[in-house]
C-alpha cells in the first residue's frame, strides 16, 4: 500500500510538532476478533468465540462505512498524538476519530480482513496472544513477521489469554513481559501496546503493564475516548456477528449509550458469579458442545 494517506508510523518522528488542528477531539475504538469467509461455520469452536466473528461481507460493508463517515482513521502515531496534545487546547472544530483493533491473532482476520482494510486505506492494531501462534486457525510466527505494519500494527494480548486480574503479580509480569519480548523479536519493532484478555483488568495490571514498558492499554469498557483520558485505559466497543448496520453507524457517530447500559447490566452477574463462573455459564447458555474450543483459559 503506497497511498500517501496511509503514512507509516516509522516516518513520524518523535520530535515532530503535533498538528492540533488535525487531531481528533475524541475517538471510538472498535474491537474485532476475526473475519470469517462467507459461509464458514467453525464447528470446532465454541459459540462464545464465534459470536465475536464477523463475515467477510459484513466486514467489507462496515469498513466501507468507516471510509465514508468522514472520521479520522487512526493509527499508532495518531493515538500517541491524541494523548500528547494538551486536552485544554481548542479542538471544537476537530473531527472525531475511529480506531480499528483485532484481538487474539486469528489467521482469517489477517487473510480475509487484511485485503479489505488495504482496499479502503485503513489499518488496525492486531493484539496477539503469543501462545496461540502456530495453533489451528491462528497465525504463525513466520506469518506475523511478514505483516505490513501499515495494515496490522502488532500489539500484545498477553502470553496465554488468562484473566490477568485473577493472577498474582509475578504471573501478570510474566504474561506481559514475555509476550512483549517474543513479539518484538518476531516483528522487529517496539511493541508497547496491550489489549487486556477478557477485559480482566485492575489497578495492579495497569501498573505492571506500565512497568513492563507498555504505553497504551486497551480494555473492554464501553465509552468514547476523550481528551484528558489516560492512554492506560483506552475503551473499545465490540463488533460482533449480530451487530446490525444501524448499530454500527451509531458507533461511528460516537453514540454508544445503549452498549454502555448493556455492559453495566452484565456487571452484576459477573460480580456475583466471578468472571470464571460467568464465562462458563455464558458458554452453556450459548449451547457450547463437548470438545469445542474457547480462546481463553477459565
């Protein structure tokens, strides 16, 4: 991809002045997981995993909407600028922003979704769980090395996808530092962005992430990211198999109140049951069959 609109983060020098007039005043980060070929059913995977997959046709339509909506299509350099600009600056005329992210490291997300991103001049963060690499349906280390960072910029999704807030500090540190080192060795550039598996985050996890060298932490809270927020708590809106076009358009317009209310309503059973029991109950309600795989250890 050679379009001037898709500028490599590597060409943006750290000392360059920040173009405040062009910086968005707020942005919505969209959280994808996988892009499935049309008609693919993934019978070996739990519905708790595939409910987060979108089809090729669905993804093409969504990214076309992103390209048409007029929002700034953000990459790593844009995220850094967003949090570096003084939030008190006059940005009343600044456009809103859209940021695309993928979790886990599914091969179809890259093979099916990548050409669509390129066609519309978009890029995305790809947060990789390092112990998934080389497993069925996931990327290999060799494939990771070949990815164009203008299309997929690699970040960490921890080492094993365990729920970090349920671990001891030494285990959290190992999950984050080991995945960071592995990914940096694999792709040949600094990896300082992190997505929290299953949204299981607390103050300890954020602190240890900073100590391990991460400068941006993405979670699963649902809200619009605004000036003055912390880059260690970047919220995202999940795009799922049942996300309808009208709902997706609301996300692009930064109208996510319904999703915030829904997530808040789910917090009560999560608190009562705990994340592990809640996830098991959810998989049962979704009709998971014996032998079907999930993407996290619970």
